[in-house]
C-alpha cells in the first residue's frame, strides 16, 4: 500500500469553486453553466473566468437579465435529463426567481408522484461586509432552508468549495449553494487529489469542552477567531460548521450540546425567524436537559444593512460579539 502523502496546492475559495465547475463540466456532457455574465465576463465574482474559452458557448451560457426566465430554463433542462448549474449573481436577485424555485423546482417531484425529479444546482453569492448597501447584503439562506424539497448548502472552507459540487449534481433534488462574498479571496492549501464531498453532515472545525459555537458560511472565520481569543482566557470553544442548512444535521447539534452544555449560535441573518431561532428551538426540544445555560444567539441587527463601513460592521456579527456571548454562556 502506498504511503505517499497527497500533494498540497495553494489556492483560493474562488479558484476552488472554479476547479469544481471545471471537473463537473469535464466529467459529464450533460452539465452546463448558465447565468448573467458567466461567460465572456467570467462571472460577476470571477468564478467562471476562462471556462467559456475552454468549454464553449453551449456549455457556458450567458443569459438575459431575467432570473425567473433562466432559472425556469434550468428547471426545464433538468427535467429533460440535463444537469444544469444556474448562477444567480447575488441572493437578493434570487427573489425574482422565487416562484420558479418554490413552486416548481421544489414541488414537481412531489406533485408528480415521484416521476419528475429536478436535478438542478443553483449557485449564488450571499452575505454582507463588503459595503454593497442594503439591496446586495442579504443573508437569506434561512428563507430557502424553510422550503421542503430542496437541499441548501453553505460551503465555508476551501475543501467544501472544491468538493461539494459533485454530490450536489448527483442529488436528484434541487440544490441551492450559498457562497459568502467575503470568502472568495480566502486563500490556503488544498490537498490533491480531491477528497469525496460530504453534503449530509456538519463538521467540527475545532474541538472544545466549555462552549459550542454553531455557525456556517461567512461567519465561520469569525467563530474560529473567537475560539482563538477565548482560548487565551482558558475557555475551550468547540466550533461547529453546519455546512448543510437543509436538512440540518441534528445529530451533530445534539452531540456538541452534550459535550459542552453551553451554546452560542452565530447567524448573519436577522434574528427574527432565523436559522439561529430554528437551531435554538431544536436544542430546547431535544437537548434541554443537557444545557447549563440559555442558548445565546449572535445575529445581524434588525435593520437593512447600512452602506457606511462602520455602521455595516456594527450591524453584523463580529468576533467580539461572539466572544461576549460565550462569556455570558459560561458565566
């Protein structure tokens, strides 16, 4: 048996997503990418840069500015046996295709008695922190995680950016992938060859014994930074990356609560009706007697996200807010 270590490559979150797309397009002729500016421009965030030249306009399709139309076309292509990847520029624009996602993609398998699966992947940028003002700073993953019939992914690491797409394309149900805009430039090392992707389970990114920090997506780096700061005070924080927001990994949530007995949920969405609220409710229902303190929630301010940098920073969950919540939990 070979004992050679896997090669390690320096890359970014953006490049990892691009490599995942390249692999998918190379592996299956049914796969194609469509969306606004994904071709000649290379994608609004540069994820698909160079793919048009490599795979041609039949596989990398620029679309008109009509989210309802091109998401609907993606649904039709999936019903016809293709494996479309639809890119929506930012999550706020997905609201223009909500009818297609909710009333068609999510329901056709159920309403056809299992005859019409919709193997569609929809990618979109989410989150705030880049001074794009209220209309382009939403975190609406929780809205979509509310809908039965779809899977919702939030890759937060280079590994997940690289490896989640293949199992998403193999899923017979629609899969929505939320890529936090603050992560595109994140860099690091990625092992080669590719590891199999996991879209079913949460991941413990840092083990701990005193308090659990449960989060996902763009808030993961902040939670890890908070855990580092807490460690200097003798507080051992476990960091759990949910990764898949629908279906939630209940076993991972109950396991971390049983291990630390104190929980902070970090969610960039608004507090009211949020994923943080759902996770808190599940902990109360399933792990109440494991808790030694009330569940803490760190969410965005209940207001449209401001444009001004300092106001935006004040409105969003920050590392200091997570540390303060952990202090309250362990007090």
